[in-house]
């Protein structure tokens, strides 16, 4: 009897600890990704001493900048329980349009840039219109526009890369950097950080942000509470399109060119960053800070594994495994009893 009572006590004690962790992660979804990032940085710095050098860390930040901006737009959509498979296509097509406006149409850099932003915004608005007005599932809509935008991208560019030297300096300005010792901070990374700061405020301090969370948590309840969920959904897809276009501008600076042959993996990378950052695929829970951490996790893992001599195929395996763990953890956290 005594042994059975002790065993029952141990089970209850273990359950209590698990529940405390579950409640903690439910209330603070950023803690899990932050812990993963810290552990990864420590592990890779032990494996290879070059990992923590200023030169390498600046490289990691540059590599994740475009993905982080796309993931920011993806976060807005996933918070509403949607998905956007056309993020990379819009970014690359916007970059090609900007370059084409400059080189072929002879437009000044600022005009070409603004027109590129407008085109990206319009592409996002098309997604939003099909989701909210035609009532098509986001997965189907963005899967279709993914193919459409990549096809138009090939038509407009003739599958040819536009060199940065043929464009106004404004188009490649985001690739310029500010030296901080051996660390180099690009203007593209600065823009990315400012965007995250703005949307952190917008989602946490404005009525629009609260409506985004409410729509993703329970769209019907939000509608009954007076929230115009259709407008909220249309707005997030439209704003995401603008963010993707900004990502396209940063991409030009990163590559010092506008290439139609990049971005195939950007869609999945942006979703990966959002998931690793603790944002729920079921909507209504997550934060842009988590997304930034998720993008850094992807960059740190790929860079660290590369420095460790791990083959590319196993780098993808590691990232995929992280995604599965993150989704499983999300489902467990959502079961918390409040």
C-alpha cells in the first residue's frame, strides 16, 4: 500500500510540473524558441570557435534578414489561422518589377521602388480578396497565386538577371552596411528590425492588432462581438503583400542584382520561422518577437551546421525535425486548461 501511495504521489508531482511548464509556455510562447536559440548558440560556439566571431554573426544576420521580413508578413496571416504559400513569389516578382521599371522603363529609383511596393501590395490584396470575398481556402488561393506570380516573374524578366550596376544605387542601398568593429550591420537588417518593432507595437497596442488575434482565435465569436472579420483578413493579406515587396527590395541589396531564379525555398523558410517562433498554426496565439527568434534559429542552425562540416541534406533534416517538434509542442500547449 505504501509503495502504491508513493507511486501515485510521484505521478501527481510529475503531472504538476508538466502542467506548470504547459501553462508557462502558453502564457509566454517566446520562452521556448528563446531557449532553443540560446542552446544552439552555445552548442555551435563549442563545436567551432569561429561561430561567435563578429564576422560570422554579421553573416548570419544578413542571411536571415529577407526570410525574417517575409516571416513577419506570414505571421500576420498565420495569426488569423491562414497560410500564405506565395510569400516568396511575391517578393521575387516585386524585385523583378522594381528592376524592370528602372532598367527597361527608365524610371528614377524612388518611383520604381514605390511602384514595386504598390505591386506587392496589390498581389497581397488579390490573395485577400479571394479569401474574403470568394471564400476560397487560403491554402488553395496562395498555392494558385504562387504558380501565377512565379510564371509572370519568368515572363517579365525573360528568366534573365538584372545586374545591380544597371540599376540606380537606391535599389541596392539595402545591401550597404555600417561597420561596428568587425561586425557589419546592413541597412536591410536595420529596416527589418524597425519593421518588427513597429508590428510588435501594432499587434500589442492597437485595436487592429487585437482584432487580428481575436479573428484567429475564434472568427465566429469575433464576428458576433462586432469585429468585421472580413476586413481584418483582407488587411493582413494586403499588409503582408507590402512586407513581401519590402523583402524583395532587401533581396536586391543582398544579391546586388534582381534574379528571377531565387526564392523557391522562401515560402517554406518563412513558415518555418513562424512555427519555430511559437506562433500557432491554428491562429490566435504568437508574437512577432517569436518569429524573429524563429528566423534566427533557422540561420544559426544552418550556419552552425555548415561550420561543423555537416552536409546540406542533413542541415535540411535538422530544420525539418525542429519544425515537427515545434508543431507537436504547439498542439500540447493548446490543450492547457485555463
